[in-house]
C-alpha cells in the first residue's frame, strides 16, 4: 500500500521544515527533539485518576518510575461479592528511543491511554540510556523494575498475579528480553507481553531494512546509529538479551501481541519474532498497520491509526489480564 495520507502530510511538513534526521544531531539535540516531537504528536494527555512519580533502588542507583492509576474503584466494598471491584492488573511499560533517547515524558500519553482503556495500573520505567550506560544496563533496569512492580503491587492497588510488560521500538525489545529473563530467573510470572515494532535482531538483513531509507522517517541509518550507541561491541549483538530472535527457545513465554508498521525497517524482524513465538507454542498475535511508519503508535494526536493500534493493544491486555484468563506464566 502507499503511505497513509496522514503520513504523507507528516512527511510533507517535515520536508518543508527541513528537519534534520535525529542521527545527524548531537545527543543533547536529538533527545530534546525527540521529546518535543513526542509531546507534539501524542495529542492532549488523557486525564487519569492519579499520577505518581517515584523511584526504586535500581542496579545502577535510583531508578525513576511513573505510576498511572485510572479513575476506577480498586478496593472491594463487599469482599464476599465476586463481582466487586478489586486490585487492577499491572502493565510495566518501557519507552522507545533506541535505548538512547526517550524518557518517562515520551511515553506519558501512551501509558495514560492504556491505563484508562484496559483499565490497569501502568508503571513507566525510566531505565538508563546509552551511550552513557551501554548494554546490559537497560535490560537489568527493566527486569529489576518488573520485580519491583510485582513485589509492591498491593501498595498501588495492583494485582501481582496479573502482570504484563510492554514497550515500543527499543522498549518492545526490552519487553521481549524481560519476558525471557522472567522465564529464566524464575519470575515474576508474566501474563502478557505487548511488543510494538520491536528490535529483535542486531544482525538483521531483511527487505524492510533495505527498503526503508527515507530521511524524513526512521530508517536503516537510524537503526545503525542506535545500535552503535547501545552495544559495547558487535559481539553483544549475538546475545538473546540483545537479539531475542536469536534465543534458542521461545517456549514458555507469556502470550504476545506484536504490532508492526508497513514502512518500518524493523517490520520483518518483528514479524519473524511473532512467527518464532508461535512455532515454539507461545500464543502470539501479529498485527501489521499498512501505510504506517515506525513510531506511529506514539502519535495519536496526528495519526488515526495510532488510536486504532492503542485500542487493539488495550483489548489484548484487557483479555489477557482479565481475572481467570489463565494467569501469569
């Protein structure tokens, strides 16, 4: 399919503004531009019941968290009534940005929307960024945060037995890797993983990598720029905690929803990961958004398809995190 008309309009606006690609900027410039773009394209933030900025002891020091609670009752008025409201499911969310850009602010709109729509408590994780903190810093931060979310769920009205991970782009990579670690390190049990156009293979050489070279959007040069910031050396790329597609065994993992975009260099490796999950017996739904670009999920203020994808993600989480849905694994 051709580019979606709304994406075409976005491309025209970027071209007219002569906006330079992020990978041509300094780190400070790229981080500022990424934040400004996320806030501008995310739309008006949805109100939620409560937003709390806090921190937990992380592997490298205090780890920032932002907890979003929807405005729904979470304490049973009648404990003996099985239909009375109780603790909410929990989603640990990891922002995108190539492990190099991004912050709690850049995923704020996503977490608000998912918290309301599921409904759930969303815990956004401010993991350490590269190149100041290279692999495996972000991985260990995210896994530590998921353990914290499970251990402290009751303190914020969450149910540790209904815990999911999710993220977009590099955050999708971290969600997939955290799912692997939770299986290999004996928990915490996870009920679902939401993987939005995730990086899954540092060594990917795919048609989507070769075809998507448009400087107006995230492209193959962007991918290389982020990897070079994140990894200590090319040898790290063989690790399944960098490239989950290279994991020997993808069985016994939580059910997944993998969302991809047609005009995205990461499209093929994301879809290959969904296939590998299925082949290993892990339930995995795959949803490609035709006409869309990398990053669209975070752009509901300018792209209608972003709203549709957020709704699809919320429905997936609602089903997988429902009481009695099968529980965490």
